[in-house]
């Protein structure tokens, strides 16, 4: 109950900030950036595999979101709107590159600790097609709901479920090949 109340208050506060941004209030803009910046950069980093490029994409996403804030419908959450812009920008960059952004040592990985696991996870994620990787990152790493993932990626929930199932299966097979059970 308390969590629901806090979430409702946060959503109401965010709607107020969006309304104030539409009127040109820079302080409200700063509040929205502060609320979403870290998660947006983390999402872009997980998709692009480059922290500096992710920072650029996050900034570009904020700029685009605020330039076009009047396109935001009242019934749509600002965060979904912002993440959709961010994911599109990431996918555009990935399409342009068509190459792996991070190279890893081809040696058999040893997964004894968190850092090693993270490196293996990043390597395995980079082997998934963009749509599957994006779906898996948004759902499992960013903890977005199926509905939020569908909104961000602009696909039906059924497509999210299908992609997520496929992504999990492919990731699981890659994991077993890399580190065993």
C-alpha cells in the first residue's frame, strides 16, 4: 500500500514537472533530468556498450524530449516517452555502426566474481540481435514492465513476450557455452 502511494505521488509530481516544462520552467526540466538521467544513461550504456556514447545519447534524448514535449499525450507517462526516444537513438546508432562496439578477449571466461560475470554478460548480450538485446536489457536489467517495454519499443505486448522468451533462451545457451551450468 505504501509503495503504491509513493509511486502515485511520484507520478503526480512528474506530471506537474512536465506541465511546468511545457511552460518553459527550467527548474522543472532540471528535476526531470535528475530523476531520469542515471537510468537513461545505464539503459543506453547497456545497449551501446560505450559509456561516453551513452552519455551523448541520453543528452540527445533529453533535448529531443523537451523540444517535442507538447507531443506528449496527457495519458502517457513521461518516462516511457523519454525511454522510447533513447532506445530509438541507440538503435539508430547501432544501425549506423553495424560493428561490435566493444571487443572482448576470446579466451574462455572465468566467472568467479561480479566483475568477471559482468564482462561475460556484456559479451553475451553483444551477441544477441539488437531487438532481442534491447528487450532483454529493458525488462531484466532496467526492470521495466512488459507494458513499458512495449511502449518504449513501440511493439505489441505479445511481441515483447515473444522476443523476451527468445532472448532468454539464446542468452541461456550462450551462457552455458561460455561458463557451463
